[in-house]
């Protein structure tokens, strides 16, 4: 008997305001600027919840969420999705220079205004004759042709939205039909812009319609890295206008935004032009906040599905494994464990701290050496939260598959996902993530669905190199985990001790964009000080490499030359790196090449 799956993941476009409100969990506490009428860039990997977060700001959703005494948001939010199917095609690269930005700004302007009119219509706002007349006047001032017969038939904001949609299609056709050569045909249509069209139009509408007591309109430009670079410069110019009393702009990216320069070459900067937040960095540095967010999301979805179990009870841990872990913890804190990691005599608080670092590695070593078929279990709400690496979708997707697997065997709603079902799905989910890199992106539906990747320019070799890099780091971290004599056994990140060459930079950036790595920085211990980039393996890879995902107490310090070997020979990297342990850490492994054999 199949029931509605509470963890199913929909695209933002598939969700109605009612869907969003029903599953809404407050996220503004982490990003306070989100509720303010200011320009803002929000970065994060695909699935981190950026689009849902923006859509939760829409007026219809806010009305559904509004409680007595709550204040309305200080802006009228318009969600403008930058769809790859529209903006990601190569014809937009056919114009360069001022032609690209001028025609491109007209396209972006009319595209944004289309969503503005759609939002007005959906919120039951009426199109007055004076509004239509003012629209026509602005349109004519920007070179648009007025067909009075057709314009007289525009009686609603929905009609205006469809007018803009047709204009956007017409402009796109201009790009498609451009002749080959260095001197394309002169563009003969309207040339709207932010200053000449969008801004005055919004000033008129905000004043006349009394939106949220004359608060500004907020254009929420979603997935802006799908814009070609020329249009990113246009968008940056809009941000630099600083007209937040009428229009504020919130921009989300999937870590692939190409430039912060405007059309005239200036650089927009934080905090003068905009505020900025990286969701991945926020949740990586504060796991406690993310864990509470996930628990609240699960609780709400279970309640909506009529399931009374708590989130922890619905995703139980392996009790047998938990007992083994507790026994090891007890031995470590009491000083019964033999070897250099014995903690006796260090003091209760110090013992507890070190036991936290050594308990799970000791348990994983014990399981790896056991003759039984039992392997380490990653089941449980906290473990699933850790595995999701700060990406909400990465919790919901495996949870949805677990629910589907158990639901198909029952005649009533499940009240828990058994550990075996959790482990089976976690194993497959982690393995498939790594195996994506082994598929040619030019022929992979999986890779092509990742709209943030913009596979153009990402060669097959780069995916192979990234996979090799992950294998080298992952295998080495596993070897360190199994080494009971190592002072630091839980490794899950690495820090570059020098500046990477361009080849390595490209691969690391690709890894961050695809969610395989998260980037932060670490204070340098060198005499010159400064901060060095730190790259953290996605915990989603933990089960594949059989690592401890409960935390990372230490990081691996490597030179870029070390990682260049890992790009091509991950086994060599592991062998050489293990051979360097305990030796001169400044020695480059480039001189110690080992054949993979």
C-alpha cells in the first residue's frame, strides 16, 4: 500500500505557495539580512535550499505563514528563476562588447518585469488604465513600437506578463538568427534598461498599488550563474545602482558566478553594494544550527504525513553498535586501553575530549578486523544529518528513498525506518555520488541535470582528475583512521601550504561547485601569517571511503605538488603520503614518485 512520501523532493517551480507554507521551517535566523530590503548575494551548492528560501519570501507564502502580531516583510518579493533552458544556450555568446550588454539588458529587464506582472496578477492586483498608459509610455520611450489595437486588449497584469514573455522570445530569436561574421545585423527593437524602464516602472507601481505600505519591490534573481557573463555584468550594474528604497536585489548562485564587474568595468563590493553569505560555509562552521534545522524539517514533514514518531525515533541508530561504542568510550576514559592513546591521568575533561576523537576510529578498526559480516552503520538522525554536509536536499533524497523502500512492504504508514534499510540506501547513495565522476558528462543524464555545472568547458579529463583527487584523499584518510598509533586519526579535510597552480585550482573549484568539496580557510602557522584555503571532503563520501563522519579533529597539510600526483595517480599519493608520516613534512612528494603497480 503506497502512501504519500513525506520526504519527496520537488523542484521549486513544482511547488505551490501552499506546499511551501506547509513545509516551511524558519531559516532567517541564520541569514538576518535576508528579511531586510538590501542587496544580497547568497551562495551555496545545488540542493542547499536557496530557491525554497527565496520562494518562502513571496507575498502569497508570507500571507499563509502570517500569525497575529507578525509584521509583513519590508518588501514585495518577486522570484525570478534564471532558467538554464532559456539563458544557458550558446546563442547568447554570439554578441560581445556593448552590443551584448545593451541587447542583453533589454532581455533581462523584460524577463524580470514579466515575473513582476505575474506576481501582481497572482496576488489579485488590478491593472488600472493609468498603469497601462504609463507602461506604454515607458515602452515607447525605450524604442518599443505601440500597436494600439493589441495594447488595448491588455486588461490585466497577466496580459502584460504575456506581452513581456513574447518580447523575450522575440529577442532570443534575434540572437539565434544572427548571421555569422564580425558585423551582425543592427538590432531594431526596443532597448529597455534598469534605469529607463524597470526602475521608473517600479516607482510608479509601488506608489500606486501601495505594496506593503510603499516598501520596495525585491527582485530575487535565482541561479544567476546560469546567466552568460555579459548579463552578469548587467545584473551587477543593477546592484550598484543602490536604489533599495524602490528596488532591492537578492541573488543566489551555485558557486559559479563569473564576475563582480559592472558593464563599465567597476567592481561591486561588499558591504557597500551588497551583503553576502555562503550557505555551505555557514553550516559547515556551525553544525549545531543545521542539525536543529534538519530536525525541524523532519518533524514538520512527519506531522504533515500523520506520523507521530519523533525524528530520532523515525531514524533509529544501530543499538548494538551504540553499545560497542559506549564500551570503547568507557575503556578510553578510564585508562584501560593500552597504547599511546590511553587517556588515564589527563583529567576528566581532557579524557572526554580525547575519547571523542578516538572512540569511533577504534570502533571502526574493531569492525574492520572482525570476521563477522557486520560493517559500520551510518544509520540514525544525527549521522544522516552529518552525511548531508549542510545540503538539505542531501538529507531528503536518501530519506525519501528509504521511506519508499519500507513503505512498499507495509499496509500502514511506517513509524520508523529500520537500520538495515537506512544502511542499504546510504551505501548506494554514497557510492553513486562518487561514480557520477566516472561517467562522461557529455552523455550522462545525471550530470546534465546539475544545472549549476554548465558542463560547457568541463572536459572529461577534469572529472577524472577530480575523482582521482577524491580517491587519493579518501583512501589516505581511511588508512590514517586504521592506524591506532597515529595521534590524529579522524581526517576529513586538507589544507594547501602553498599556492596551487592553475590546473589544480580548476579541479578544486570544480569539486566545490559540484559539492564534493567545501572550501573554508585556516589561519596559517607560518611566520608570515595569513590564511590558507582548507578543503573539506563532502561527508556524503564518508560511507564510500568508510570514514568517520561525526567530526574532523585534524586536517592534512599538503603542497600543491602533492595533489598534482593525486590527480593522476591516487594510489601513488597514498603510498608516498604514508611514507612521509613522521618524516619531514616540508618534503615534497613530487620527488618520491611511486608506480601504482
